[in-house]
């Protein structure tokens, strides 16, 4: 009986782990130019972007690589100084490529 309970507890822990990781993964961009901050929420590739100051956060969005998501945001909002997409943070080198 203990073995069965231990196995069920272990399975429940593994089943819950991906849900927790997804719900805490941030999606955010810091815009380089304050004049490019949108006045209202903007949807890019299904992600609902809202900005406060030069920091924008998003919820939702299609599954895509972070560099591609960055390029799509830069095309609409201009250059970014920081960018993360569903938990993946872009490096300085990746940001430079994204901002081209």
C-alpha cells in the first residue's frame, strides 16, 4: 500500500511540474525609445502586449522561437533593450540581431 501511495505522489508531482513552469514564465520587452510605446494593448502573433512606461509584458501568443518573437515585436514597437519570450531570455548578441 505504501508503495502505491508513493508512486501516486511521485506521478502527481511530475504531472504538476510543467504547468507550474509555464505559468511563471515571463514574456516581456523593454523598449529603447519611449516615443514608440503604444497607447493601448497591441496583439502580435496572438500575444496581448500591454506597456507601462517602456516595459511591455504579454500574455498568450503562438509557440515560436524567442528570436522570431523579438523580431516581430521590434517591427511594431522599435528597438528593445531587453527581451524574454515565455521564459527564454535573449542575450546581448541575440538582441543586437533582433534589433537590426
